[in-house]
C-alpha cells in the first residue's frame, strides 16, 4: 500500500501536515519500505482568518497524494483530516523514525481492513 509521510529530515516523521513542503511516498506491505516518489507541495498553512480552509493548496496536495491509502504526519488540523478522509485517505499522527511509523500505521490499517 502507498503511504505518504511528511518529513523534513527524510528519516523521521517530523513535520506538521500544514508545514510540509514535500511528502515522501512509500510502498509498504510489512517488509522493507520502498520509497516510490517524493512530491513537492506548497505549504497548506498560511494564516488567513477569513479563509480557514485553503482549498487551492489542499487540492494540490490531495492530487499529489493520489493513490495513497494514508498520510503519516507529526500533526494535522481537524479540517484537512476530514477532507482527506472524504477522499479515502486516512491521516495518522506519529513521530519518530519513518520505518517504525510505517510499520505501526500499516498494522493499524490492516486491522481496519485496508489492503
């Protein structure tokens, strides 16, 4: 399954969804993770009290994550989490080494019936 990770370091899940300027997309099925692609994105977060949901930025991020079962991030706001869920992309919060996070997220997704 394809799982996107927000990571600044490239080794840790260490970035907030809204601050991510890239996502690392892994193919992970319980064995060794394989980095499939890295996608650059415009940051979702920008303070604008009149527009709490930034559709243009979110839509571009969502398009870049097409095919992903889940996104793993250090933190995510409720509105983007709900919007990802509507698109069939689970959002999960984790911190620490990417490999450990992928394993934990994979197990959780399999327990929920994802393949």
